[in-house]
C-alpha cells in the first residue's frame, strides 16, 4: 500500500507556473486508470509537475510517474475523524503548492472546491454523466470556473440539469492508438468477445445473455468474457450454468493492464450506457476491437455502421442481430475497428488533450 503522501521531486511547480492537483474518487480512478496514465504521461512530456488526491488503496500504482505526487485521503476512515483528515490533507498540500484543482467526477466536488478555496486557486471539473444530485449541481455552478466534458453529447444533458452552458468546454480523452488492429487478427482462434462492467443489476445484462444463448443454440462458436464484479455476478453465473453456456461464457475479475486484455479479443460489447460516457470505450477502440454498443451512449466517435455497430440494449433480438453480423462478416468487423482507430488518431491524441487542458488551466487562472 502507498504511503499517505509520496513526493518524488523537490520542485512544486513547473517552469510555466502550472501545478495541477487532480482530485478524484475510487470508482472514477478505477474507470479512468488508463486515461490518467496517458494524462500524466502528457504532463511529464511537457515538464509539468502534478499531484493527485485519491482514496487509500485506489488503483493508482500502475500510473505513477517521477513528478507526480500522490496524497491519500482520508487517512483515517472513520466519520469522527473528518476534521483531522481534512487538516492532514491541507498540510500535505501546503508542501505541493498547487496552482489549480482539477476534479474528476462529481463525488469529490465538495472536497475539490474546499481545497481550491483554502489555497485561493481556481477549480475545474470533468463530468462524464448527467446523473448527479441537486447539491452537486449547486456546488459545481458556484465553485468551479470550468466544466469539462469528454463528449459534446453530454453538453445538452448537463444544461438540462441546470449547469451553466457558458462554463462547459469539451476536452476529448486522449489515448495512443495501436498501430495494428487486433479484431480477427488471428484466424486460428475462436472469435472472442469482451464485456466489461460493474454488474450492478442482472436485468441490465439479461437481454445480452439471451442473445448469446440463442447464438450458441444456432451453432455459432465463440467465446465471451464478462470481466468485472458486482451484486449481479451470482445471477449471471447462475444463468450461464442453467443455460449450458459454461463452455462459451466465463466471468472473471478485472484484469490489468486493460490494453493487454483488449488485444487478445476481437469484439467489445457495451450493453448498457445509461447515457453516460465510458472511458473504457476509448481504450477499446484504440486497441482495434470492433465495438458493439448500446445506442444510448455518450461517445461521439461511435457512428453506427462506420466506427461501430449499435443496438437497443433492452432488445434481445437487436443485440442478436448485431453480434451475428460481427460473427458472419469479419471483414466488416475489422473495417469498423480500423475506422475507430483512425478517428482516435485524428481527434483523441494525448498531446491535443494536454494542450487543451493547459489552455483551460491558464484561462481559469486569469479569472
């Protein structure tokens, strides 16, 4: 386990005076782990010192860099130690002297705004979902200089929820697209499909499981990996056993690094979006998988028939038809996978992401 604070360089600010402090919650860190790695790599490349405030035992070991300071908060996980934890955090950050707070997700918005107020520095927030509380909305509108979204599709939803349109800016999540496309790159192996999720509710995955069962009954040979964990995992396993899918479907815990897992698969299935943005889709496309996704997604690069194939996540027949097409027409599957990679190379480079963020950081400091 990491120490409560790791400082690996003596300099508290980079030459241009920018030292961003990233604050996030454990779930967001887990979902954005590869994206954070790319972001911190980009900061390193531009000689920018940065720091992160994350909960203890967050999945951060895989993206530590020499000039990144990690502060774990809260140190003591007891409600009666709130003020002691807060004082310890501020004391640790005094040594870092951040110039701006960048909050990822709404869960830690109150903490991020509190830290920004203490140091009298600006704060920006990245939001990937319109599902947040009224209290969060009030905190964001009042205390954050900028609201960043990874997809323009979220802008309308956020304004409908009452966030200020004037504060919203789009910053695409940066990634590194593989040179090769892994979709059906090995003709000697069975087609493999990957489902990545939290498995919160069985009903979210029941139509997909039904489609997989009917494909299996119709004689299609393929493998499906459900990777993740959650309350519905037991029901998913029971469905697999009761329908005779043990040889076709397997359930595994989350495996990292994700990119290596993606490279061993052909198709990525994203069955339920709830209108949220999922950074895993960026990494999936970068690895060169063909993406089959719920049509209610927030990713701009997922264009039906061009860079992906979309289905109705509540309609078993719709899912069946899409997966059947990807199994029958492998050239089509590879073509949409390659098109998605090309889209990311043009629109989601790490350098562009970092440059856009630095412009926003500078603008926020001047207001």
